[in-house]
C-alpha cells in the first residue's frame, strides 16, 4: 500500500521527442504558409523574392521553429507532474498558468497506452488515464510520458488499485520494474482477408464512380479520335480523368488505412476488463473496466447488410468522441471490439462478453400494418415531390419516369429492411434494432436509459403502432444519445423482474 503521496515527472527523453515533432511540424506549416502568400500569377515576384530574401526567410523560419520546438519540449517534460495517492491520481500543470486534475480510482474508465513512431524509436510511451462523469460524457484525461516498461508497470499497478486488489509499494521510474503480462484465452482478432473485405465494402460506391469516370473518359477519347474537331473533346476528357484519379487515390488510401490501422488489432476478454490493442505507426493499447461498459452497438451499412457483416463497438462512458456521417456521434477507436466480422461471429462474441443481455422479457417487431406504413409514407412523399416538378411541364421526359421508379424501389427496399426492426426490454437492458438502408443494433443497460417516448398519428394509433424515441447515456459529446425505432406495435416499457 502507499504510505505517502508519490510524485512522478515525465521522462526527460520526452523533451527530445516533443522538440523534434513540434520543430518539423511548425517548420512545414510555416513554410507552406509563406508559399501560400504568393498567388500563381505572382510567380515571377515569388522567384525574385526568394532570390533576394530566400536565405533570410529560411533561416528565420528555422529559428522560429527551433523556439517553438524547445518551448513545446520544455512544457511537456518539465511543466507537468503526476501524483499517486491512496485514493486518487492528480496531475499538475505549472507554466504560465496553473491547472490541476484530480481523479478518484473508482471514476477511472480506461487506461490507455499510446506509442507514436517517434516514441517507439526512443523507447517511450504515453499512459492516458481517462475518466468521465456518470451522467454526462465530459471527459477528463491525465497523461504521463514514461519509458515503455514503466508505462506497462504503471498501467498494471493502477489497474490493481482500481480493482481494489492488494498491491506492493509503488516503484519509481528510476528503479527497475517487473512487468507481468496477463494473457487471455478469449482473444478477438481480425484477418487481412477481413480487412480487404471491409475496404471493398466501404469503397464500393467509390469503385462504381471510378469505373463510370473511366468509361466517360473512354467515350470522350473515342469521340476525339474519330473527329477532326479542335481539342474540345480532349479537354473535356481531362475532367473525368482527374475525378477518376482522385477516386483511385481515395480507394487506395482507404485500403492502406484499414490494413495498417487494424492489422495488429487484438481484443482480449477478461472476467473484469477488456484489453484492446491496435495500430501500426502508432501503437495503442487500452484497458476498459467491464463495469464501465453501458452497452454495445452493431453498425451495418446497406452493403454490409447484404453480405451479413458488421462492426461491433462498446458504449463506454467518458471515452473520446469522434463525429461521423452516420447520424450523431460514436465512441472512439478505443471502444471497437471487432472492426469487421460476420454477424454470426459478432453474436457469438456478444454471448461471451454480455451473457446477461441474452434473456428477453418483452419484444415488439413490425407486423403487416407497419410494413404498409414504412412503404406508403416515403413513397407518397416522393410521388408528391415528383408531381410538383411535373405539373409545370407540357411533356414528360423519360428521366422523370426513371426517377419515379427509383423512388419506388428505394421505398420498397427500405420497408423490407425495416421488417428487421425490434424493441426488446428486460429489467437489465434495452435492445433496439433500428433497420433500414443503414442498420444499428443498440443494446444498453436499463440504468443508462434516461427517457422513453412514444408518439403516433390517428391512423397508426388505431392500428396499434407507434414510433419510440429512447434517450440513453452514451459516450457522445453531450453525454446523451437518441435512437429512433419507427412503426412497431405498442409495447409496455415499464421495468419488470426476470
């Protein structure tokens, strides 16, 4: 046990890594900024400026970058201290201003170790101690930079404190430490084949656009070679070719990102925690206490539904938040339990990790009336909008017929997919399957549910249908997330005993 507070400073080598990273980054950005001051039409002036003042400009930027690098390195290495007490962890920052962050052991959600490419070269690591409010996802984070071995030791030591296990007296960084590596028999990995499939599904639309752009370019090239016009057709071919090149680079970047980011992905399942490792250039390792997990989410796009694959993430209060284009926000990379796997495998993982979420007391799924509402309402709105465009016209172009058929197909497909909607309730959890062109399966603890609202129009009320809106605690920036499930039979949402 700790007899007195122990204060730890960041490893001095962190000054070197921070200095190098800040120096190179600031030098690159400032040089690009100087170049951006000169427009293309001032190319002659730019050459004249660098001929006369180029040496002074470069020297000035290097000196300024050295100052910024030195300042950043000093602040990172010397201005921060890290204190471990019997009941809490405290981080102090003293430079121009003063800031202190204190976190109790029982408020810690995640212990995360990150190692950038530069840090790995110098044998360093960064230990992130993440905590968050129980009601809102306002995140507090304490970071200490130490040697890799000491980061691993400190992470294990703090985990024992969080679990209220007996631990020996804290060893300081200057002393030798013994790192005990805990292995789990239940390990989740992702293969390179799965990563290639993930990249193909995510870039499917981009690949279709790439093929279309190349076809347009070939048509224009054929037209140019068969005519004796001036180069108008050839110049027009440049646009789809440039678009195709951009799409090709985007697809390659997506493939490389998935392969490099998840190639070493590993999630180890323990009785009291989950350990997740991933990354190539930057190695990240996070430990999530199981009592801080408030549920899980399975995400599937349209193509993922067709191929019956998905992505499994954990809902951990207090984790970092990243925005996305799927509506709302989602938890950060640290909470991904499986980046890509068949739905059958994901269900097996859920059975192992969340056995208490398997029992259902009350379940509501769409009936025939729900299917009709899901199909007729969007189709009717699409028809009205199309008629609004057609009324002023004297002739109907075939394009409008194609659009009308497209609206019909999309409405029918969405209604068929929404037959998978489900709302299941027990005294321990809520499970919501919100299907459609994009499908989310969300399971949350009953204690995390803040509000359950339902509403229905006159016709739906007569047919016993309603739309449910469930607000629950999550790792979003506001701490509250909302999920909708439309047109399902009414269900009593009162809690019951198992």
